[in-house]
C-alpha cells in the first residue's frame, strides 16, 4: 500500500475522529519522536512536493510551500518538516515568557476547503 493510501485509509480517519487540538498534540508528538529516529521519517518523504525553486526578497526556497507559524510553536518537529518537503517553516510565536494562548476551541477544520485555522 502506498503511503498516501495508508494515510487516507488509516491515519486521517483516526486524526479526524479526535478533537482537532488533541489531533494536533498527537501529531506534534509523533513527528517529534520521528525526528529523534531519522529512519522513521522515511515514509514522510513520499509526500514531498516537486522542487519548484522560488526566490523572494533575496531568499531562495526549494519550493513555495511553507508551514505557517503556530503549528510547531516550540520547534520540536523540525526534522519532520524537512522530510515532508516544506520550502520554508515559520516557527513560533516566540515570546519572552510563556503565554496562556487563546480560549478553546482554537483549531477549526474546514474539510470542504481542505483547510485548517489554528488560533493556538
């Protein structure tokens, strides 16, 4: 079974059966663990988009697909983001002191648009 098929058939239904914030914490934990064991990241590489070099403001990126701030606030899953092929990753939000964040619910799924809003 191809990795994409395994994701669609097994992983996605499990994640979507969970509260979005629980799914987020589970995903971050698993991706963090994968970063500690690089061989576990191999299957993620099948999701990589094709290289499409992009330059903006003197910066050069492998592709224009990036991960927005807020998903990995503490930068614990950086090796996984590279394995997934993001052209860039924005970490944070970074503050001098811990902040409580917004009240729940803070993550909203929009499956029909294949979108997620994160207000952590």
